C-alpha cells in the first residue's frame, strides 16, 4: 500500500486565520515532505523531515510552520497567509534508507488552499 | 528553482495513438521518476528508473534512463481517454530524503 492521506481536501481561510494541514502515512517511511503547487506548474519543495527532524527548509516564509509529531504524521501550520499563498499543498513520503539508495517519493492527494 | 526541460509542453492525440515525451537536464541524476497528475489531485508515480540505460515497462508505459544520466523518455502505447492528464518527469540525486527536481510537465489530451 503506497497511500499518503491529507486533510482537509479543501480549505478557505482569511488572512488573519490560523489553520493546519495534516498528512499521514502508514508505510513505515521515515522521510516526509511538503510541496506547494501553483496551477500549471510543477510542485515546489518547501520542507523535508528525515527521522522526525527538519532537514531541508527551502527558504519558506515563517507564516508556514511545519511540525512532525511522529514518524507517521506531518503538519503544516498556517498563520497570516497572503492571497498569493493560495495553491495546492502536497505531502509526500519516502523510505529514507541508507544514503546512496534510491528514495522514491509517494504523494498524497493534496489540500486545495484558498486565502481570501 | 531549477526545472528540467520537458517536451512537448502539450499534445493532442487521437485514441489509439502512441505518445512520446522526454526530459533533459544539464545535471546528472541518479534516479529518474515519471509521475501523472490529474486535475486537483496529487502526482501518482508511474515508473521509477534507477540505473543508466535502464528500460522499464508498466503496462502500456515504457520509460528509459538515458546513458548520460541527463535525460529520460516516456512512451505510452495505444492511448486511451483516461491517459489524459499532466505528466511530470523528476530527477533525484543520490541521497536519502533528497530533493526532486521536476520537469515543466507535458499536458496530454486525447480525442476519441
């Protein structure tokens, strides 16, 4: 089973709201990722967690705050977003084996975020 | 960020035709991946390639990892309406939990 689940599927929020996106996987993967995707563009990497530690932050604004409570869960906390942050937010996970091994990423269905 | 050159950008084909798309890079990758994305959904992995020169099939799909490690192609044989979507290639350097570099995407539309 290569399933990554994300909730909610759709989210509409105002610029003063605080909300969270959630991602879950039960494949025993130890790396989890957040991507942002604008219409007709490829996904852009935001954050990577490896063994529950933040390993890559692609210079994402602080209004996006990731959290990895355990190896199966990944959250993205949102606060004071701007309308240009409206996008599809994708979560992915991978096995994260020994360095040098291929580490294929599997994506969730995404959360469609609209910031008013 | 860096994106891979993927072509064609879009294509209309008739049902039953074969399709070919490719990706090129100025950098070497150790893994090439091909994903398909339907509107409003996440990318779904179609084929993963792990060795230079490797040719891999998945049903009507065939993909190859270029010998130079700087390119890959994906072929779809006998296209059907459900093949409609956006196809992305992605390159990955060696390393665990590492970044994917995506191609610009090929939008495929199939006419009956």
